[in-house]
C-alpha cells in the first residue's frame, strides 16, 4: 500500500467550549461556576474512566484560569505568589507513595492559602486505593462523575466535526471508523482532520479506501513517534 506522509496538525487546545459534553453538561456547568464564582465549592474531584475527558477538562480549566489571571500550579510546584491560585492534580489514583504524601500536603496548603483545588482520578474518591488521609481529603471535595460518550454522542460529535471541516462522511464510513479505531475522541477527531487534509491535498473524494489509508498512515506515524523502551531493539 502506498505510504501517505501525514503531518499531524497541532490539536486545538482543550477548552470548555470544544469539550463534547454528552451526558456531562452539569459537570461542565459546575466547572464554569467553580472558576467564576468565589462562593462556589473551593475543591472539586472529577472521576471517570479513561477516555471520559478528565484531562481535557483539567487542561481547559487551567487555560481559562490563566486567562482570568489565576495562577495555576501542579504537584511538587511551589504555590505562585498570587492572591488567586488553582492547584491541579490529574490522575491522583496513579500516584506512588511519595506522590500521595506530596498531594495530601499540597491540597491542605492550597486550601489554607485560599486557593482552589481541582483533582481527577478513575474512581470515586472513597474507593481509591490511596493512603487514608488523602482519600478522605478527596472525598471532602465536590465529587463529580464523568460518563463516557455513548455511541449516539460520538456519532453526533464526529459528524459535526466532519461537516465543519467540509468532509462528506457517509454513514458507512463513520461505521468503519468507529469499529476500527481506538474509541477515544482525541484519536477519532484527529482522524477526521487528517482525512480532510489528505482529501484536499490529493483532490480525492472521501471514500473507504482513502479512510483506510489515512488510518494506517496515522497508526504508522504514531508508532514511529513512540519511544522504544531502553534496552529493547528498535
């Protein structure tokens, strides 16, 4: 098969506006209040499975906070010298023993400073396999569950992105994409964008053979960019 050189364009930065909420609109609304209303909850813990959009929302809120002159910092960083601060802790369920100690101390320090805290993990706070004091502290946050997009939500989001890019994506091509590609929305949206670029460059209609070529080229490009573990042959 012909190799298609594809340059992956930088993904648009995560924002609350380009997050596909599905059944999570109440979570997005709560995050907007968290940022805008000083009287809202001071700490939030987002939880949900991989692919539900936790990291997107943390990154989106960080950018929105910086735009409002709120200083953002993360684990093992010193709190910035600012009256308005936001501590971000993504994937707390994956922290090692030292990381858990640091997270507990930083959350306490942030709250003493009057800073906001936004953390995330893959399960409800009370069921996390963490040290007791950190688990208890996270349980005291406003716990917001994120639900993955269902099939209908994914189809609607992909169709909307394709239409916005000027791609005529037939239902059969959408079926193929959803059944042969990793299901996280970042990968799926990147495929739509690459398909649009390849169609324009080659002046070709968007067909199943073109979609297959683009998907293969993206897989090869990602494989080539993945570092080889030390000591293993390339």
